[in-house]
C-alpha cells in the first residue's frame, strides 16, 4: 500500500505539533511561523523569479565570487535551498550535514546581495 504524500505530511505535522505542545514550545513555534510569514509579506520576494534565475551562470558566478573558497556546487545548493527556497525531494549531503547552514550563517547576507544584484542585472 502506498501512502498518499498529503496524508503522510499531515501525520508528520500532527506528530510535531503534539511534541511541541508536550514540551511547552508550541507558542514559540507559532510566533516564529508568524514572524516568518510577516517577513515574507513585508519583503515581497518573487521566489518564482528567483527559482528561474538561480540557474543562470551570471547569478552563480556573482554569488560564487563572494565566497570563492566555497565550491560552486555548494553555492548552487545555497541558491536553491536558502535563496530561492526551493528544497528538493532528495536533500544533498551538504544540506543534511549542516554545511549549507554554516555557509548561510557565515556569508548569507553577502551571498544574498550578490545573487539579488546579479538577478536584477539579468532582468
């Protein structure tokens, strides 16, 4: 029997919700979700446009120039995962091991500015 993805997702959300509630962290979770939603509304980012732009060599090159010590592959994963919020079904090793999060923490704002600027120049 195959599980429907929406049924599985709903079950995972219910499980997480129960756990957070039992640990007394439910309110903090919803505050964080609300803050993230408000940021999305305020910033009005066109993620569809970002998903198209993240494959452009000029965007990859501009972003890589900010962190040349980082492999182009990691930069591409950062563009997909962090900048365009377009997670894949099969997360890459660098996402699972936290390497991309470390890159985002160390250089995220500079990477984002470079990618945004390159995207604007391509438009």
